C-alpha cells in the first residue's frame, strides 16, 4: 500500500529543508529511491560523521547551503526550484542547545518557519508543504494520556516554546494567506523521539551512546527515567509522506495538524532502551555500558505520549515496526557503520526496502 502510494513522488520536484540532518538525509535517500527530483536546503553539514555524507547524497540531489533565516535568498531559491512538495525539517532541534542559545533557537525554529511560509506565498505552481514541528509543541501537563492535535500548545523550555510558536505561525499563515489559495496546500506534523541509524547530533541519547560504545567506553546518561515514545525514523517519515500524498490528491485535510507516533508498547524509559540497544555492542554487562550522573541532568519533560488516532483514521497511516524491530534496525545500522567497510548507501536502501516490506504485511492485517 505504501509502495504504490509513494509512487506519487516519482519525477516530482521535492524540496527538503534540513536535508543534511538526521531525518532530512533519510527522507532525501527515500525520495531518491522513489525517483523524485530532490532539492535540499540546509545551512551546513552539521555533524561528523554525517549521514548525508555516508549516503553520498551530495552527488544524488540538488544540494544548496543556505540559512533559512535569510528570507530574500530563501525566497529566490524556492522561486527557482518551483517545488511540487516541500518538507520543512530545518531547525535547531537540540533541547540542551536551546538553553545555551535561546535566541538562535527561537529565530530558526519560529522565524525560519515563517520565512519558508512567506516564500511559498509567491509560488504560482501547485505545491504541498509539510511542516515538521515536534511532540514538544504541546503544553506538557505530565499526564499519562496521549496528546491530541486539539490539545493546547505551550512550552516550559525554549525548544518546546519555539515549536509551539512555529505551529501558531503555520496556522496563522494558513488562515491569512493560503485558505483560499488554490495552489498551496499545507499541514503540520508532530512526532516524538526518533531513533535510527545515521543520527550523529550532539546531546542526543543514541548518538551519545554510539560515540562512546564504538570506543568501548561507558556513556554518562542524564535522565534515565524519562519515558519517550521511541520510534524509528522511517515511521514519522512515512507519516509525512502519507500526509503529503493525501494533500496532493485532495484538499480536505488542508491546514490541519497530525501526530505521528508509535504504538504505546514503544513507550519505555531511556534506561530500558539502552539496556536493549547495548546488546548490539560487546559489553559484559550493562553496568559497563552506561552511568547515571545526577549532576548533569537538566529539566526535561518526564512523560510525553502522542495520540495517533487522527492519522490512523483519516490518513489510514499506521506505525509498522514494533519495539524489538525499532531497536534492531537502529543497532544494526550503527554496527554496520562502525565496521567501516559496509556500503551505507546500499545498506540504508535495504533498510528502507525492508521497512516497506513489513509495511505491506502490516497494512493488510
Ligand atoms: N530527531 C528527533 O528525535 C526529533 C523529534 C521531534 C521533532 N524533530 C524535528 O524534526 C526536524 C529534523 O530533526 P533532525 O533530528 O533531523 O535534526 P538535525 O539536527 O539532524 O538536522 C537539522 C537540519 O536543519 C538544518 N538547519 C539548522 N539550522 C538551519 C538554518 N538556520 N538554515 C538552514 N538549515 C538549518 C541543519 O543543517 C540540518 O540539516 C526538526 O524540525 C526537529 O525539531 C526531531
């Protein structure tokens, strides 16, 4: 079902902002496989190692280095491309950085998003734009129920506030400029904590572990009891793509927001996740793999579940991988990367194809 649905992207111009990052590089790879004409806009290649580099994307897509805070340049580039689809992922996505650099975080996540929206106003072709915010855009009241798309936005920390602000800006742009625009259709999407190979961001739990574990070193963890809705990167990407195809075919869901999260069995603590993931590395016991440092912790939400019934009902989207598969996909990717002699372009493509095969079964049942 997903395989045939995603044929929509073949030969289409697909612009991905944040294409050099974790999710953006996976989405670029997937779009290349589907035969899309892929364009990327990012300010830099943010990490070493880099999934963008490992996949050889520089040679497979139209790649521009550009800051989304520079409105004029962004507008000109988007006018040049005239994309059929836009996936806006460029952001300052790290919670710890939002404490050290709040203004930059607010600027890129809120005003940068406004700049993308402003650039779309002058397009004269049909274009579907998916704006990626976060599960953290909701006012977190630390309850055990999943947040619905209609729950209040908010944020106790700057990163969360920047994502809530982005949501408000998207909604205001939609209602002010795009409601009666026949060309532009858009939606926002909110996903939870994403794991998977190829993430090398700083101060994120999995990349932090892999950096240490690949050197056979113990990792220091800050918030072991935080529960997160862990999902493999291919899950929210399949959600964004499903939403984009839905909007391409019909304007019924235009201007709406959708959550994409895992089934509740994937809601486990950081500690439980590390226990399972560390089995991919050669530690005699988990005590050699990680260490909890109470002094290094900083305030982060304790519990944050998403209700995904809207996406299931209206888009017929569903999460495909169970918890074991999610961790297996992630651990195997890094194991292969660390070996140093595996073609990661081919390996990553094989994970995408495996995911689609699992999806075929899951969507039938
Ligand atoms: N990874 C997660 O667990 C997660 C969870 C919820 C939401 N998100 C959201 O998904 C999106 C992608 O996240 P990611 O994990 O791939 O992040 P990432 O840090 O790996 O990638 C961010 C990308 O944005 C680009 N970027 C940053 N500032 C820019 C600017 N001023 N101009 C142009 N490009 C800029 C970077 O170069 C990079 O390509 C973000 O909006 C993030 O907030 C991620």
